[in-house]
C-alpha cells in the first residue's frame, strides 16, 4: 500500500486489517493512507481507527452485511453474508456483489426480463437504494433479498458503502 502511494497513487482506499497493540492484544482496525506534504517534503499520512467493538456487533448480526470501498469492491463481509450467499469472506473480498447477483428484474413491454444491477443505480446517483433483488447462492439456488445499500460520507466524500440484505424468499412464498 505504501508502494502504491510512492508510485503516484494519491490515496489508498480504506481497508480492514488486524494489528497487534503494544500490550500484545490483536485488534481490528480500518486503515486509510494518503500522500501529503509535511514541512515541504513528501510524506505518507496513515489513519488507523480501532473498529473491534463495531466489527464484533456487525459480524454477529443476523442480516447479511457487506462493506465496500467507493468503487464497490468488498472490503468486509459478516458471517451472515457467508451463510446467505455460500461464499467465504476470502472469496468475497476484492470482488463486487455481482458475485451473487443483486439483480433487479424489470419487465419490458413484451414480458422480456433483463437485469439492472442495484449498484448501477447507486453508483450513478450516489444515493441510497432500497428494494428487492434476485440473488444466486454459490450452489446456484436463487433467492429474493430485501436490500438496503447506502453510501457513508466523511467530510463530504464517500468513504465506503454499506449493504444490508435479508433473505425474504420464504416470506414471498407465503
């Protein structure tokens, strides 16, 4: 990540990681880096934030929670996301949610079905998306999810997106 900044990338996106504290504890952190000028010389500023408590709460939530960078690449997925999609966190990290779908089915004039990705909507307009999507588990099984997808801002800029999904297939069947 430091080499990316040194090679001209002005900012390295937010990323989750683990660090060991001086007292030997391992904690979850989010890290963001940027190239800056310090006293007239190039430097790298790194912001490290402890997210241990927040991560514990999100990790054990019953709903599928995924956090992405501003480009939509997954940087975090909770245990429920693994259970719901069938993909492991390792398979999700660095990919987009198109891995399991997030497809809005729309019927055109002649009952032709096509797929509009929820991300296409939020990416072009930078606002929240709430709606039902058709997803597909790793094993090929389709399911309907109630999706809430929102940008999270810091100082007026999007720092990440948070996506919360709930499988509503059974509810729809009833």
